[in-house]
């Protein structure tokens, strides 16, 4: 049988109330008494079941997700996954709120993070903009005892407690290998579409992409990065201009969003003259583009897994428990038209 709080109290010669104070780190226990209780816990090998304890107390975890507000299909899907978690929240003893900020607006994100220093939820998960003020605000939340998880895009050199997202350098390297193989190692030029270099996931994808192309496919030239702020209309205009200016454009790597605009521009090009295209995130638009040959491959991350992972980690951090790294690893899926789910 597992040791209980009654066993601890009996071995330490104290009341159940004293054991409860020690287990919950509350004041009102003399140092010598606390040591007796801790020795009893160690000798009995007692491991506290925090889930059961919280259930008995009727504890509800309060978590907030801060998401960018735009028409990015992936982010809309991410929000739907958070809303689905909100519907399950009563069963999982959580209360989840959604706060939105304009996409790529570091000032708005900092203000929102600082607001939660006052409101004080148990944890905050947010799509990060990798900027010093954002890192500082995240660190202040951690110092205030609020669990912090970055979602989809991470912060560099930050005290945030977990990142729920894919390995973006690996994603960029994978895209480069696919691009090089699709181009059959011929000379060519490749355009890169990004949302913003302010976000770490886009920078890391570009880093991985350039690394593999320079090492394994040096005959491929990379054009200057086009930043479209994940806006479909801006993306469409940039791609049209790139196709007009660079007659020998053999490939396009879309490492951000705005793919509806990319697809519209590409469909104006005769099928036999279209560049090889690799994009991110399987949405209704990219799925159809895979099926009709407008896009050649899509790298995908599971938004539902990321949201569920963030909630599990926020709970663990709120309880001071370790995170199971293998469970929280977000895989990179590669989809061609032949293996669509």
C-alpha cells in the first residue's frame, strides 16, 4: 500500500493539519517540526498525488491563450483548437480564456502580457514575437509565479518554461532537401516568402533552409526574402512581381502564411511553367493546391497537439511537476498529394 498523510502524521508525531501545511508550503510550522515531517516523508517514500489533491480541493486552473488576430488560416485553426479545449475545460478542471492582439505587433503583445501580471492567471500561453520587451515581459510573469509557454513561435534566451511547437530549423532543412530533390540538382533560383523576420519560427526555418541548400545544392541561388506579414493580398502582389522579374524562378519556399495569395498568383502561370512550391500548414487552400499540382509539398504542424501540449505543461508547471519531453514533442508532417489524410 502507498503511504498516506496519516502515516506521515503518525511517524512524525504531528497532526494532519501540520502535515497539510508542510505539503502545501504554508506558514505556521516551526522549523524543527517541518524537518520532522520532511524526514517522515522521505523515510516513507511518500509521493504526493497532486491531481487527486487538487480534485479534492476543487481547484480550477486558470489559463489564458494570447493569439494573433488576422485571417491567417493556421491561426484561425489554432484558435478553434483553443475553443475546443474551452468546451472540455469543466471536465479537465480548467478555465481557459482567449486574448487577441494584432499580428506582429510587439507593443500590443507586451501590453497584454503585462496586464496578466495584474490579473494573475495560473499560466499564459502565447504566440511569441522574438523582441527584447516581449522576453522581458515573459520573464516578469515567470518571476511572479505564472507559468509561461510559448506557442508555435518561440523566444530566444528567455526564461519561458516550455515551447509548444515544431523544430523550425529542422522544418527549414526538410524543405530545402525537398526543394533540391524536386529541382533535380539543376541550376536555378528560389524565392523565399516569409511573414516577418521578427518571429523566431520564420527566422529558424530560413536558417535551416539556407544551410542545406548551401551545403548540398550550391547551384541553387536564393533571391532576397519577401516579407508579406502573412497577408494574402500582399503575398499575391509579391509573388506576381517575383514571377515577372525573375524569368528563371524555379522554386518558391513559403515559410509563413498568406498562401491563398501565393496560390492565386501561381494559378495565373501555365502548369508546365510553374515553379516548384513548398509551403507550410495543411489548410483547405493548400490541400486543394496539392491536389491540383499548384503546390508540390506541405510541411504541417498539428495545432491541436500544440494546444493540448501547452495545457498539459501549464498544469505541470502550476503544480511544480516535471514535463514529459517525449509526450510534448510536436512532429513535422510532410504531405504530398498522394498521402493526404
